C-alpha cells in the first residue's frame, strides 16, 4: 500500500481484485480539500504561474516545486465549498492523475488506485478497468501513459531542483496575509529563489540556465509570487461563509508537498498491471 498526501487507501490494480470495476470521473475535487499545497512539475510552470504561487518545499535532498493552495493548514482555497469544483483554469497534474498513482516495487512500478475514491464502482458507471478478455482496458492504458509521462517529468524536475540548489539560489521564505479583520495568517516551511543571488551568478552560469530554458522557469517562479495576493482574496471570501475565524491574531501553517512527491517517484522503471 502507498500512502501519499491525498491518497487514503491506494493498492495495486489487479485483475483478481478489480476485474469487475469501473471508473466514473467527475469534476468533484473534494479529495483535495484538506491540502494547502501539492507538488508541481517544472513543465507545468508556464500554465501554473498565471494562477498559483509556485514555491519549493520538502526535506533536504528532496526539494521539489509546489503550488500553494491555501494559507491555513489543511485548507485548499481552490476548491469550491458549494460544488467541490476546481476554481482555476489550470489543474496541477498531481491532482489530475488521482485516483491513480505509481507505487515502486523493487525495480518496477505498479499501477495503484485509491479504493476510497467514490468513482471506483462495480455498478457499471464510467470506464471499465479491464476488458472482456481480462486485459487492461484502453482507459487504463491511457492512465499508464499519463503516469509514465509524469514520472519522466518528475526526473527532469528533480534535476532542475538539484541544479538550483547547487547554485545556492534557494532561501527560506514566509508569507504573511493580513485579512480584513486585521488578523494575520502566516505560511512558512518553504523556499524561494533569491533575486539577489540570481543576479550575482557568474555570466556563464546564467548562460547555462538560459540555454536549457531553466532561467525562464526561475523567472516564472518569481513572477508567481504575486499570486499570494490572490490567496488573500480567496481566504477572505472563505471566511465570509466560514463560522471559523483564526484563533489568535496570528496563525502559522506549513507548506510541505515535497516529501510526498519524492516518495511517489524516485526513478523511471517499467510499470505494470496484474
């Protein structure tokens, strides 16, 4: 079993266990309602930077990009309280792949599914996981392709993170949001690129980053910091219909998406369904 952030009971997909199962997808993202950040792949920066604050998070040696979804712990401000729909144009791939995920077993990856996902059923709703011959369905084949591409992008993202860490560009950061009542909510536990350190890089290092388009990624990350202002607006809107208020003048929350992403995928190997 794999236990990763939004996954509650992810087990390997198998003909014996899921041969009669179907998957009904919907626009309900309630399963992300209690996470305030999720991992982001570097290839997603151009789309995500327009709507989310992109930061770097995780323990030493496992730093990965993440998008901030909320400034209070266990709260996603991008999911509608009324419809559970996603209130942004771009949805991170980490969210879109749910309820499927890879779990590593020795030198290969196994396709797993969160059995607590409400769309998984035996009533014939949605797409079958296996065809009448007992082989993985076209739907599952497409899921495998998506996850394999995700794994590939994960490795590229890790290489990118390792490079900027070696260049010494990252520094601890804390975001503070002051809401209409005058109360402050702070979010810490993440890293951001230092503009000063970036400017001080030798010309040849900047040229190397530019040649691989990684310099563009850094500027997209820095540009995305302005989206913290949008989080303030979302929080104030949530508080209007929320009986809860901050228990003290200042609350602290932590963004911690990195370790789950690293546990999820550390190398690309063959994937299979049994």
